[in-house]
C-alpha cells in the first residue's frame, strides 16, 4: 500500500506535455477574390488628324503628335483560381489619371492643341505561375478604355473647340505579386495599351468658330504598385497531430 501511494503521488507530480499546435494551412492560398488599390505613373503618345470640318467634307490636316506623362492611381477587383503552381483569373481596374501636355499643330504651327488623359479602365484575364508558394509572376491581356479631353487654341490663346471622349482599345501587361500574409499581397506591374478612334471625334466649337472632326491614335503605358486584400473561397486545411 505504501509503494502504491508513492507511485500515485509521483505520477500526479509529473507535468502533462501538451501536443504542438499546427497552424492552419491553405490548400490553395491564391484561390479567391480580392479588392485593392494602386498608384504609379503613366505615359501617353497621341496622334491627331483632322478628317473634316463642319463646313467642308472631307478636309484632312495633320495636327501632329504629343508625348505626355503624369500621375495614375485607383483600384482593382478580381478573382483567381489556383491549380498547382498555375494561377488563372480575371480582373477589373479603374485608374484616375492626370497625364496632359500641349503641342503645336504640324500643319498650322501657330495654333496649339492640348490633350488630357483623365482615366483608364481595363478588363483583363490574368495567367500566372508560382515560383514559390507566396510569389506569383503573371501576365494579363484584355480590353481597355481611355477617357481624354482635347482642346485646340488660336495663336492668341483663345479656345477654338474642345471635346471629351472615350476610346476603346487593347492592353497587355506583366507583373509580380507577393502574398506576405494570409489575406494580403503587394504587387508591381507594367501595362501597355493601344487605341485607334476609327469613327473619329467631333470637336464642339466655341461661339464664333467652326467645329471639326478629329481622328485619334493613342498609345499609353502605366507602371503601378499596389496592395490587395483577399477573400478566400475555401477554409483552411488543418494538419493532423
């Protein structure tokens, strides 16, 4: 009886060792939807050609080329699906832009034209490859829309005509994204866009002047950095003890 009591007391004094807790692991951490913001710089090259005036049809004139640069910033939303190291998805992005400049008209050098790229909208498909579980390199391709404001001035600086218009086009891009936390990632990307206003844009005249129709051919580029918050579609997979 004495030996049994001693053994019971010794067993009670021993500390119970807790099993290690294994952190939940996402089976496919890139599968899900996200929302985020971005900021960066943009560049625009625009060529304008007059194709007619309100009094004469046609009436061609070369209005020249303008190269501009400025600020870009906005947000994005999208969804991804991961299978192995491959990540496929869709994305919509809207960016406010302040990219503007002025140039002399090639055929009428005493006159000038200003262009202001005010917003960029893209809808793209994304395809990426995971070099590590948290580092994704990707490409994107899809449609884009640019909103511009164009104005023409006399040699004395009086406004002749102006127009705000949106031109559709195409975009391609590439980037890298790092998931630094289960629901957060940061990215850097480059995008190239090209546009041709085949239908041309009517320029509304100021009082006392004649309106005209301009054809616009435009190229734009953006370099962006941003952050995304992710909403995963599935629950975590918990490792067994």
